[in-house]
C-alpha cells in the first residue's frame, strides 16, 4: 500500500526543490541580465544592476566584432559529429559487452572509465604533435575525432547500462528467425533502446558543446567553436562583463533551448530500465 504524503510535506518539498533549482540556475540568469547592461552598469551593486537601464549595445558590439554564425556552425558540427561518431562505435561495443558472455567485461569497463581520470593536459603534447603532423590542427575533423575519443568511455558505459535491461530472449528469437548480426543490432536492439540512445546523445552533445580545453588548444580561427568565441572576450586589459555576458548568452542559448525541448526525452532515457 502506498504511503500517503501530507499536503504540508508536499508544499515544503516543492519549495525546497524550487529553491535549489533557482540557486543552480542563478549564475546563468545573472549572466543573461548582465548581457543587457552597459559596462558601467554591469559592475555596480546587484540592486543597482537590476534597476539600471536595459540595452542591446553589448550584443551589437559582439556581432560587429565576431562572426557568431561561423562559431555556432563549428560548435554544431563538432558536438553532433563527435557524438554520432561515438554512437557508431559504442553501440556494437556495448552490445558485445552486454550480450556476449565474458569474464573480463567489468574489468574492461573499469579500464575505459579510468581513462577519464587522467588530466587532459597529460596527453595534450602528443595529441598536439600528431595533429600537427597529420594536418588536423584547427580543423573540424580533428576536433570531432578528439572529442569522440574523450567521450567514448561515457557513451559505452551508458549504452551498456541500457542494453543490459533488454531481455536476451528477444535477441535470441531474432537470431532463430534468421537475423544477421548487423540486422540484430540495427533492427532489433537499436529500436528497443531508443530512449537510452537518445539520452546518451543529448548528454554527450552537451559535454562536447561545453568542452573548452581541447577546443582552445587545438584550434586558432577556422574551426574555433563557441567556447573560443567566449574566450576572445577575456583580454589582458581586463574583463568586460557586459560584452563577456552577451557572448556567453549567445553561446549557451542554443544548448539551453535544446535541453528545454528535449527534457522529457532526457528524463525518460535516464530512467530507462530503472523500474521493472
């Protein structure tokens, strides 16, 4: 029998949840507010910032100074390209680990996860030298490859978790009906794991979109994404808060909109297999 929750407790939990959500979202909200202020007003006390005049001047300056659309397209190609490439590699890998008996599966998964524990700067020099010799510096292709490799352990781990919840009997029935290995993965396994694959795709797009270390060190101008676009407004002369906030707002707006419209699919994928 389900335990009843009193209205008082429900109200208290709702207030706490909204308060925590506001605390988490406040830095983004404040950045958006500063982007509509002048440089002089952006450094005032919080109340003076809120009551000062609103303006689009910082956005006009950012648009005149930088090619936002080029940086935006670089971010789209790099984030979605690296994620799709990782999925192409990870789906067969996760299928093998989930459905092919093996004693070392957990060891392999832990080894893959351990690669994320090493600081990225530890492999920067060899990767930079290889990209220089192979002509991949400051190219979208180079960033797609490196971000795919950086996020691949997470993609495989997530898909392995989702695939383990799919009954093996369904795959065995497909094999008895004559399904090939590729057909089994493409036409049976993948459609059943769409929620998990979708949530994996969304989370890794966000990770790739926000990646700054590799994009700042392996690009200069041609393939620079929005992270480099933001960094351009941090200069030795000081921080121009209004312009920096405007650039940051333009950079995070697309991913915020994507997250807002895909939140149901994201939650559904994250809870996929949680309840049997």
